[in-house]
């Protein structure tokens, strides 16, 4: 049996380093449901945009997620879906909570607004967009 090369081991260490923060793991769990905008990730986590953006940057730099801009909104998606198997295995090893089945927090981005209307809901559960004053759609 051959040993792993230093390059392989270094890449693996970088991958695990990217996962070494609870918020990054939560972000990946949010993105498990599909592409999401920054404001949606903020709303689900209940954290400030600057902090969420820092964590997204680490995940993006590691190659686990990618972004795209659509007008004023930036959307993120998982580029390496195999990472979800690693997270699921880690959860099995440590035990604890099962992943949430659905994410209910909605923000005011066009995608969330469309989802909200499609589900028959016209409300934002945790919109984190200060100054909008939006709690219901007209």
C-alpha cells in the first residue's frame, strides 16, 4: 500500500481547516437545500452581514462553494456535494441533532419573495434587512 503524498495530505488539511468553524458548517447545511443569497444566509443564522461574508469567503476560497451575482444579490451554492456526506458522517459520529428539514427564514431577495408567494405565505420570518420595515408583502 502506498502512502499519501504530501500534496494530498496538505489538501485534506485545508479542507478540514475550512470546516473548523461551526458557522461554516451551518452555512453548508443551509446550502444543502440549494442556492441561497447572502441575505437569506444572514436571516437563517441571525448574524450580521460582515461576519457571514467572512465565513462565506473562507468556504469560497477552499473551493467548497461558489457565488454568482444577479443584480444586487449574490447567490452561493455548494460546488463539492461530497462535502455533505462528510458532514453527515461527522454528525453520525458525534451524535446530536438531526438536520433541520426545511429552513423557514425568508429575506427580501427576489428568490425568497417568490418562494414565499409560492408557498402561500406573505411574510418574512427573520428578515435582516435593516430599514426596510418589511414584515408582510402587499
